């Protein structure tokens, strides 16, 4: 059994050793296969992924050479197993099971947690365990070609979605003080992520820091105006109103709203997770 890790540096591990692909083309090839694990990837798709608009002469032979090199390295990691990298008339396919690929473990676990009816503490604990799979940006931060870029974007959105679920559960569990530093750090990297700002405003308000909660809104307003010439969304303005008026909904706990995005609401009807 091999362990394919792409949440951080790209690495393949086995009892026989480990492999980190060397060279941009070998990385791009492995990234394309792992973004399409067990699916046939057409030859032309791989050519576009590796060379974009500048393929070399006899490009199919060049691709075949890179595939052969990767196949030999995989065989060396599990010499007594059937080959994983298969050649088809129209392309290539890498056999990778879900439990061998960290991103598949993460995505499947996140789907399960979204449907789970456990306690907030249980789901928060399991979500943190899933998030611990991320050792860094997907594919180690390498951009790759169109396949890898699209996959990395999807994985990043799922990562942020997991964080939103985590903070909903932590708020529901009364851990508002604990998550304030985490949310502040995230907003440095994702300053326009309104959901994190909403959760931070609730956490600060529940900690008795009403002025700080309002500052979170004002910071967004200034950033949007200065950087993009925009104003906060109706959702964010509703949050500001709720904090100004000390709306009781900000301190209510409603497990049914866990993970549900906030929507603009009439006066005194704001929905707040946790």
C-alpha cells in the first residue's frame, strides 16, 4: 500500500521508502494523475498540462518517457504489486484508492461530518483531525497546469469550508474565547472572507467585547472601500446592526443552523450558527 500526500509537499510513501518527484515536469505529471486518481487522463490533456502551448518535438514520445520514469519509481516503492500506472490507447490511468490519498480522506471525511448529527464537541474534534492532514498548500504550492490549478482551487475551498464548520461548532460549544486568535490569523490571509468575519464578530460579542466586534466590521468596510471601491454585503451590515442593538440572537445556540451560510434577514431575525 502506498500513501500519496499532496496536502503540503508532494510525496509518495511506502514501507520500501518514499518518493518526492524531482523536476517540474515530473511534478506536473503526478499532480495531474492524483487530481484524477483512477480516471483515464487523455494523452492530449497531459500534453497540455505539462507543456501548455510549447510542446517539444515528438511530444508523445517525450510524454511516454516521463510516464515510464514515474512508473519505474512507483514499482520500486512496491515491487511485489501489480503496476499502478496503466497505459491505454487514448491515455494513461493511475490507480489510487481513496484511503491511500490524503485529499480523498479529507474530502470524504468532511462530507461525512456535514451529514453527522453528533455533538458540537465531537464534530469540532473530528474536524480538527481532518484539518491536521494539511501540512501546507495543496501540491506544495506548485501551480502546475490547468488540471492541477482547478483541483488546488477546489481543495482550498473545501479547506475553508471545513474551517467554517469547525468555528460554527466551537461557537455552539461555547469556545468563543478560544477561536478569536485563530480567526484573526485567518483574516490576515483571507481579509475578504466574510464568513470568518461574521464568526469573529459573534465570538467577540459573546466574550463581552462589543466594541471589538464592531471594529471587525469597520475594518472590512475600510478595506473594501480602499482596495476595491466596494461596500460590505447586506449580510455584514445586518451583523453590524445586531451587535449595535445587542440582539439576543447573537448569544443564542441553534445546532440546526450549524454550517448554514448566513443570509440577509429582516430586523430581529438574523440567523447565527452556534
